[in-house]
C-alpha cells in the first residue's frame, strides 16, 4: 500500500509521461502534415472527413446558435428595459455571440459529436489491430488517419462558427425586434457600434485553436485506446472531457492575449473582453 505522498508522486509521473507522449504525437502530426502532403490531401481521404466533421454538424450548430441568441435576448431584455436601454440590446447580444458564446458553444458541440466519433473510430481500429496492419504494410497511420481529421477539424470549425454566429444574431434579432418591439434600425445601429472587424476575427481565430485542439486530442485518445469495448467508450469520453477543458482554458488565454493586442491597436478603445 503506497503512502499518500508516494501515490501523489506516482500520479504526477504518470501525467508527465502522458504529456510527453502527447507532445511527441503532436510533433509527428505536424511533421506528417508537411512531409505527407501528397498522402492526406487526396480527395478520397480528406473529403469524407470534411463532410462528416463539417457538413453533418451544420444543422445542430445552427440550431444551437439560433437558440443561444434567443435566450440572450429573453434574459437581458428586462434588465435593459428597466433602465431604458433596450435599444442597445442588439450590441450586447451580437458582440457576445460573435466574440465569445458562438465560438465556444460551437466548439463544445463539436467536441461532443466529432471528438467522440473520431476517438471511437481510431480506438476501434487500434483494438482490432488495423493500425498495426497499416504499419506492417509501410503506411504510417498518422499520415493517413490523423492528419486528415485534424485538418478537417481546424478548417471546418471556423466555417461552422460563422453559421452559428449568423443564426445567433438572427435569433437575437427576432426575439428583440419582433418579440419585444424594439426598433429595428436602433438594434442594428447599436450592433454596428459594438462590433468591428477585431471582434469578428477574434471569434474565428479562437475557433481555429479550438478545432486544432479537438482534432489532436481526439485522435490521440483514439490511438491510446485500451483494449475492449469499454476501452473504446472510455476513449470517446476522455476525448470530450479533455477537449472541453482545452477549449475553456485556451479561450481564457486567447481572450487575455487579445485584450493586450487590442489595446496596442487602439489604446483609447473603450471595449473590453
């Protein structure tokens, strides 16, 4: 029976070892991204991943985006109406959707759907020794399996974020203008005053990092899957949990960094993150 201190040290060493293995996995993925361009860029390999990760995720992402904007409008209207500022509601809703809530919620939805799917696929291939068979035939699984999935996540999640943001803006507009009777021109005027190109690009840059994190973590969990059906299920669950944590943590650091960048660009700007 290990003492509490020895048990803690053992867990620390295990986590450090896992971080080292993950770092090597990430390095190999980026190496094959450039070295194996002719392998993974084939339409027969890349296009199915773009379809399954991006196109098939579009309905649920748009639905979540629309209801997010609607909920923000319902929750915020009474507070703004109490101080006579309901016409400025559009700016608050839309800047929240475009810069923060839209990218984060879209990434979390995809972490659950895409992350679980990718890790389960690769985990099943590992359990059934298909990955070993590819290595025996001289084909590196990272080049043919990991890189296309990571590229698809990184490319498609920003595009899905655009649709999520659009539906969030439309949902907020519908509830605020058609539901509560706020003047339409004032709604869009305040939205334009709150949102500039920096907010739009910041949300998209965040989604790129989110997509890259989801792709790398999900593929890694699949490659490290334990044997049996329980191992595949655990890999899918771990992929979502780890991707969720990566999204939340990276969102904080990107927001913090972007705040300093914005102050360098416009020291007199009144907007804050």
